């Protein structure tokens, strides 16, 4: 019996060690390279300045090993993927703004005048004046929390807030959480400052729609972590259905469940001839200081 | 009276005389050694070509001319010859034939062949086939049939005639089985020690079955030996089985208990690896003869897959446990009516599939429960009117209760995991059905039926008539043509991701928004059969409507509100299947080939464009060789080839700031859905069976085998892999290479 058992174990060990078959190569044509546009309406409640900020880049092969990220100064490291020298024109209602280029691939226009539900257009031309992409969206109105606060329970930080929704229309909401928003000597005329300010803000975002509201009201107690921060900035925005879907996909794509399942998520876009998303929404920022 | 009228009168009297001279026989056929009822046994009068087969409970009835001889014949048993006398309540005991090879020849002459689209599964063949890790598996044997596609390598997923994995109605003693797999799909839940017989329909559906679009697999558990106490079992590398059966109540009843447990976790521990995962299952059945005409069966199945893992090295308290399994109970009552022309079966059952996952990290605890529980009955009356006409009618009802996802959280969690106090949802599914089998003449016969099915959910009811028709035309003794049409309606569905099926994928029912799935299956076939050679070709066309898939980007552990995450669309499948079985002395050769197409079209997926189904494999070819070196040594080999399945790979990526505009996410660009065909797969599996001397009380068999003998990759997905120079390439990954196995089976 001992011999039989020994033989079984040897066989299993042999089987287990030899049972990984050699992977087979396959060639798959890559998606064509396309320009990618991202936009953000940015408002600083301390400096009381606003800016509409664009990043313009290009897509790459799935076999490209580069992993672009932001360095400590707030710049996208891989400059090859950024498109510089472009001309970005934003039309907000009757006003037209020509964006300045800060760092390569980052474009901005200061102190733009937004009118609720105005049609907003963006047109991007390359260095020789040829249109490479364009898009249209709607400027969403600014909204506010009905109440918002910061609480600490056993060293756990929570933000609590209440939102009200008009049940007669369909709405989509974005709530952002930032950890830092201190006044300093920087200026938005310095493009490096914008990037620096953006990267200081580390937390997360949530998405809501009408089905999350009960009788037109949403109460949230959101866990933010245990870190030693004492100042939280919370912003709420009304966004379009399309941008809501884009952000939902972005959020789900990073989930562990999705990594396990390898579920296919194709990202929606409102960019003609390109990828990404053009949005003009107005975050209403509230600074919360933990008095404890 | 003129001559013409005289002739008519003469013919009438003659036919009446012929009718009066016929006698009615009925009875049951059992295994002489065990007393168990035998289904599908042929009762046949050769010269006048009159015949029938026993039903699932071994009962038959037939009109044949008095004093004519008739056969009772069954594969692997000695054929018995009888003289027809007016005889009811016959009890025919068939003894196992020692020399099976000769028996097959007799069987081929007299046994009724399965109709178009139906297969009687030969469990002896299942037992002799090569298998992954040496574990014999009913469903993996079925995957070698034409029209049945495999899922990923080594798994028990069945995709029949272009359908999805949830479109197969799997019944165990008439109760539905929701998850037919163990260990992430690599083993089926059917313990071959506990199975008596199995029948599969892939087309030409009879009206007594419904509720799924693509196939019906009906598995009957062993009733237990009525003659003597018997033990059987096996010891293998991955699992062991043990079964006991014997008589009860002075021969009026019998019992069966069969258990199985895997010990892959223990074996891995012995070689210093960790796989904290195992499964077990238990089948039990009891039957009791209430009276000469009444029989009662009680059966149960319970089985679980268990995961218990903890991170002992971590300073934090991290534990993960899960348990998922099926629990099935049935009570069946068979009755033969006094006129011997009617036979009824009533089954009351419960079927429960549930999973439980618990994750703990320090004081944070997450628990997810999901459950589908059925309570139902099934009633069927078989009515033999005469040799030309018989009916089956009946009804069934199932009350489904779902708890899709009940999530409880204690502590602090990321907002992506939300507590969900999901309340149970109910669905009532019912059907009435009637089928008439009519032999129009010596060549042409028809089985026509109608099934009226219904489902009722909160706020909405669905009613669907499902007509069924099967025509058989015998061109000659050896050649036959068939034609069938079936409308199938499915009220339950399983939502799986587009890439991987997981045991945690959940069953849901139709809602006021999600409509029932439908399929219309048209098939035609040609069959040629001689003593040692059977060949059949079938072709089918199957349009499908209201198929259900996840809305893109809706993948979750499970969704409690299915209306939010599911989309519906259509599908189309068509193909041609060929199966050939030929005996050359001691060699038995079976080949099966399928050429097929399967597509889907959803308005909300793939930009509304048509796409191929995930397992749309154009060609599928299997060849099974079985050779008897002697009565003690048998060899079998299975070579299978299949066109690659479909995949949706990543073909690009782009940078996008995250929702806070504070960092960069790298987002994917995919091909259109299932646009890339994986490389073709092929492999050779072999198995050698060595038995001890025949006739001994203690019967033993050694099974020595190998899976994927030449270690060929069976691609199931594509991943990008980093090369040593930092560049990336695409690789197609396989699951299992060469795996040797050894097992020991015994019976006494």
C-alpha cells in the first residue's frame, strides 16, 4: 500500500509539474492610432479662478510597454504620447476661447464664462491647421449639497452629505473628494502650478443617478480612510449621461472583479475622429476642516 | 350483394379477425442481477416489425399477434425470446451477457434506435473513456457528441447547437440541476457510481420537456440492487468514490448510497503546494414497491465545493471562505393502471443552488449569499392506445425563489462594494403538454405535441404555445429520414461575463422587462444502420430571440436588480453533424464531426453589429477508438480537434485622467466582440483498463491513462506577455498539458 501511495504522489507531482503547455504566439492587428482628448472645468474656491483644461495625447498599441504616469511635479512622463503644438478652440455659447499650451499636450483657457445648458464646442487643429478632432457637449449647471460635513469615528474619517434631485427630470451627478486645497503663493498663470495643484488631490469620486435617490433625496456617509488629513474638499457636479457612462466604465475597469473576469469594456466617446471625452461641468467645491 | 361489396366485407372481416387475433402484452423489464428497472429496452416482433421500448421506469405495452414470438433485448444483456400470450404484468429479467461483442450484433437487429436528435448514453463507454485526472465524467463524454461543443479545456461546459451554457435542461431524477460542475467547472456533479442511465435530446424535442432552448439531459440515479448487498468504489489521484446498495423490506425495496470526495488540497500539501479547495457529494436513493402496480422512489443529492484559505504569513487577520453547492430532493410515485395501457409518474422535488462567500480582514467582514430554490412537481401519463397510437400528457409547475445577491458588510469598505439587503424574488413557471405518437404506415411515423408554458412574475405573465413535430420515414430497413420542428421557450437564464464563466454567475428569471428567450429549431436527418455500422447525418437551423447578456461594463459579482445590467438580443445557429460508429472485430471506432456557425446580434452590444458567439468553433472532430485486447484488457483513445473559439483581445490603449483629474489611467481599446479566432486545438487522451479474472466475486479494475498525451496547448484566452527585451507579444494560453492518471475501481 505504501508503494502505491508513493507512486500516486510521484505521478501527481510529475503531472503537476509537467502540465503547463507552452503558450502559442498569435499576431493581432492593432487599433489605428487616434488622438485622445480629455477635459476638465476646474474651479479653485480659494483663488476664485476657473480654468478649462485639456490634455491631448494619442492612443498606442496594446503591445506598447510604456506606462504613462504623473511625476512628482505633475507632468505626464511619456512625452511621445502627448500632442504638442495643437490649436484648441473652445466655443461656449457666443464666446470663443483659444487655449494656451502649458506643458506639452496640456492646454487651458482661464476664466471662461459658462452659461447653463449652453452648447459647448471644441475644435482641435494640428500644427499645420488641419482639424484632427472636434466635439460638442452641453454646459451643465452648478449644483450644491443640501448639507455636507466631515466626521471622525474611531480615527475613521467620513464625509456626510445630502443631495436633492428633481424627480421630474433625469440627472447624473459626480462627487469628487480631495485631500488638500491649501492657499499658497502659486499662480494659475504658471502652468506648472496647475499640474502641481491637481496632483496634490488624491482621493476618489462617486457617481449617482436618479435611481440612487429615495423620494428625491440622497443621504451619504462616505468612508474616506484613516490617514492623518484634516482638510477635505468635496465637489459635486451635474454631468451629462454620456460622461456618467464614461466615468462608470472607467471606475469599473479598475475593479478587481473585472481584472479576474477580463470583462470587455469599450469606452464611450463623444469625440469625432478620436477617443476620450469632452465635458463641461462645474464642480461646486466645499472645504471641510476637521476641528478635532 | 355484388362482387365489389363482397370483397369489401371480406377485407373488413379479415382485418377484424387480424385485430381480434392480436393480444395485448405489458410488463416491466429489470436487470436479473440487481432487480433494477431497465429503460430503453427493445420489445420487438421481427417479422411484422412491431415494437416498442420500455419507458424510463422499465414499463412497456404492445399489441402483437397471439402465439407470435417476440424479443426482449438490451445492449449488454442476453436477449430473451417469448411467445405472445394474453399476458399482463409480465416481469422480464434480463441477465448480463458475458460476451458483449456478440450481443451487440443481436441488439443492432432488434433494438429500436433513438429518434433524431436523441442519444441514449452508454455508461459503460463513459467508464472506459480517457478522462482528465482519471475522473470519469458523464458530461465530458457528452462533449464528444456531434453538435455539443466544449467550453474551456477540461471544463464541463456544454454548448449545444450554437446555444449558451445555460440553455441545457439538466435533470436528475426529474429535478432541475442549476450548477452541474465541481471545482470551477472541471468535474461534473454526476458520480458515475450513482447513475443508472442518461438520455440527451438536442433536437426533435418531445413536448414533455421544455424550459431551455438547446438540449435536455435527463439523468436517472441508480435504484439500488434488489437482490444482494453490493459495494463499489474507486481510488484516484484527485478523488475517491464509495457506494453501497442493497435490498430492503424483504425484496420490496432497495437503497443506494454513493459518496465522493476530492483531496486535491491534501495531495498538494504533500508536495509542498497549497490549493485550499475541495468538493464532496452524496447521492442516496430509496425505492419501495407499495403494491404490484405502485412504486415509490425517494432520492437526494447534496454536494458542495469548499474553499477555506487564510494568510498565515500576514500580520493581519485575513481569511477567505466560500461554499457553493446543489441540494436536490425528489419523491416519485409510479403507477401502472389496471388496464395496463396507462402508466403515470408523479415527481415532487426541491432543488436548491446557493453560494456563500465570506472575506475577513481584521475587523472588516464581508458576506455574500446567493440562492435559487425550486419547489415543483411533474406529472406525466403515458397512454398506449394501440401499436399505432400512443399519448403522453401531463403538467409541471415550478415555484422559483431567488436571492440574487445579499451582501452584508461589517467595518469599512471601499464604496465599490455596497451592502445589499436583497429581498427574495419569485417566479412561477408552469406547463401543460400533450404528445401523440402515431405510426401512419410501416414506413412513416410522427410524434406531434404541444406544450403550453407560462411564467408569472410580479406584474407580468407570459404564456407561450410551443409546438413540436417529429417525422420519421424508413426508406428501407437500413435507411431512414427524419424531419423535426421544435419551438422552445426559456424563462430562466444565467448571466456570465463575456470572457469567463464563474460558479458565482447567477441564475435569474424573466422580469416585467426581460422577456423569455425563444428558439425555433428545424432539423433534418438521415440515418443508415446495419449490424455493425451506424451512421447519421443531421442538419439544423436555429434562430434565437431575446437572448440575455450583460450590458457592457456591468460586470459585477452579481447584480440584485437584473433589469439594470442585462440587455437582450437575437442569435442564429446552423450546422451539419455527422456521427459514425463501426465495429471491426475487437475494435470499435466512433467518429463525430460538426460543421457549424453561431452568431449574435444585440442592439446594445458591439455597436449593434452582428458578432460570433464565444464558442463558435467552425469544425469539431472527435475520434474514439476502443479495442478489447482480451476480456481483461481494454484500451481506448480519444483524439479531438476543434477550430479555435473566439476572443476579444486588447488591441490598443489610451491615457485618460481619472475622474478627479489627479492621475492617469490607461484605458483599453478592444477589437469588436469575439473578433479574433484562437488557434485550433487538438489533443490525444488514452486509457488502459486492466481487470481481474472474470467471474470472481471481487471485481477490480486498474485504469491507467494520460490526458493530452503530446502536451498540446488548447488555447482559451490571449494575454500580452513581456519578453526578456522589454517588448510585449501576444500569447495564447492553455490550461492543461500532459497529465498522467492512475485509478483503481472495485465492486463486490
